[in-house]
C-alpha cells in the first residue's frame, strides 16, 4: 500500500460542499469524497500550525507541554519510521515554517523534499517591489516582494505545490514498492491573495481594496467587509481545489486508487467572523476552528461515498499511516488507527478528543458535546515549558533558558530522556499574543448535535461536572504535567 497525506492548511469544514456548504465551488474535493469516506467528527489536537504537525509527525499530543517548536530528540518522526520500514518518503510543501528556526527539522527524515517558495512571510524575494493596487490590511515587506513574482495563476502557491505533487506522482508512481508522500500545502492559509477570476468570484460587486490579510482578533469590520473577507477566503479554496484536480488526475492515470490510502486533512480552521473572531487567536477554540474536514480514500474505493461519525483527532494520523504500512509505533503513541473504521472492524476508536493551545483554554469533546475551559487562576499560573529544543523559546519571544530551568524526567513519552523545564511567566504569555480570554474568559459547554452554532452555553449546569471529569481523565491518561490540572482548577 502507498500513502498520500495531503494537508491543506486552515481549511474550513463549513466552506466545503461535502459538509453542506451551498455556495463555494470545490468540484475536485467533491470528486474525492465520492470515492472516499467523509469523516464528520474529526477535531484538532494541538494549536496552531507547527504544534499540529508535531502531533502528526510524532503521534503524541504537544500542547500540554510546550508551544510551537521543532521535533524533539526523543520523538520517532513519521518519515524516519517509514524509511526504516523500507518505504520511499517524499515531502512536497510551500509551508516555509518547516524550514525556519522553531520548526527546522520536520523535513529532515524524508528521502526527498521539494520546497515551494514565497508563501506568507517566507524570506524569498529580495528585489524591491511596489505595493500592489487595490490591496489593504497587513502586507509585510517580504510578502509584497514575493507577490510581485506572481503574475499568472500558475505562479501562485497552491498551483505550484499541487502541480509539483502531480509531477512527482507521474515520475515515481511505478518506481517504488511503497511510498509515503506528505504534501503540506499552505493554502488556503492567509494571505487571501488570489488572481482573477477568484478575487471577485464570490463577491462580484465589491469595488474597494482587496482584504488579503485580515488582522487576528476581534476585527472591526463592517458586514460588507466581513462578506468580502469570506469571499476572498472562498476564492482561495476554489483555486486550490482546481489544482488538486491535477493530483486526482494522476491517481486516475496510474491506477493509484487501487493501492493508495489518500488522507485529505487540515491542521485547523480559520475564524472569519464566527463568534466575533478573525484568524487563529489564542481564544477558546470554538467549532469553526476546531471541528475539521477529513476525507479518506481507502484502496479499492472501500466505503466510497459514505460518512463516518466516529471521533478522531490529529495524533490518529500517525497511527493510521504506520498501520497502513503494517508498522508498529516504535515508541509511546497517543493515536489510534482509522483503518478499522474504514474496513468495518470498528465503529469507533476513541471516546474523547483533547485539544488546545499551550497556555490558553483547554477543550475536550466526546463527539456530542464540547467543553471549553479557561484557566482558573487569574495570572494563568502555574505554567511550564518543557523541551530539549530551545529554538522553541526564542521563536515565541520567551527568554532563553536561565537559572530558572530544571532538568529532569518530566515527560512520560520521552522514554526516560531528561528534558528542560522552565516557568512561563505572565509577561511571557503576553509576548506570545495570549488573549485575555485565554486566562479568565470563562467556561463554555455546548451540545453540538442540537446547537451547532454554539449559542446555548451549558457551563454552570450540573452537566459541566461530567465534562470536568472527562477533561481531568483525558489529561491524566496522557500523563500531562500536574501543574496543568492545577492551572485549570481540575486537581481538587
């Protein structure tokens, strides 16, 4: 069996026709869903971009121990394990964070990788470039220079990345007994910069400057501006979908549907005005950002066109991909394979999914209700960062290790390897843009089956005690640091 894992960053479930959207056009995602199982209860794990990738690459939940960072020396990275099992591994990505300080070793284990340059703030172009007409909001000097190189649709990022993916399949589909192709495609991540016809496809009457990069946070936008931002995002989804079609065409051309597990996933969603938020701030991780799309094609179109309501989360992809290659995880793993759900051996693989952002709210769901709990201490203490990769700290503008750091056997899935532990002070949290709601924003409990828009907060009712117990159990199950339970008021 081959495995293709195609991650489309910041892909909103509620913008896809496969999940009921009636106005965004995604003919190729629809085409994939017709040959696949569509999962309806897939949730995030660790937030945001790089923490999600560590969940995926290492199979262990990250956010209770640290924020954004590199793979740790005690991890068993997915590409390394696959290579050791004789699987050819390849990474195609325009996600520049995989190569920068704080995320610099995620590409190392692949036999080959192709880096598509120029997304967001990638340090790529250096030649001066004029500010483009009809563009407003956040525009960094780097992206202004990068976007000057995008004269045609073919020059944009998802077209280049997905074309490179299709080209790799054309050159390699017959060369290897088994392959693992990881496609980390940064679109539809902001900036929502798209060429015609996508720039006006969903808001043809807009005659103002294009909002290509809205600010994170509450966002003081008019309703027309909010509609326009959503339209720009939708245009980027549709452009990426068009180029996804090239990858699916290669699946057709070379008969790869018969011997390939294809996982179409995302890391998280993106707020576009829901609950008053924009972007991916450290606010409670409500459904629009936490409840993700997941479409999985099994060899031979097993379960084609069906839907699966079983609960799943990010660390499950690690277990699934290794299971597809008949490889046991070589170390501790928090994930469970999805394959029994695809072939009918099981109707569920987990009872709960725990998710969150380091130092912010914690969330847990049982697939019916979601519980979002804030820190119960006014200063968000105690909180410690655990790592052996100290590029993690300066990336978040947290001071480098000093006399406050301790060394010890603090992490159960570190296989006995000592790690550094350092307190994170309230001022440190402010430097990593932790919103006030991350500390004292109150708790939320929603019955998603009856209240998908999360309007009726059940926190404070007797039902909350059940979910306090579930969150406590979930944290203890993975051996989370005791101070996290203290910070969340769950240690009583």
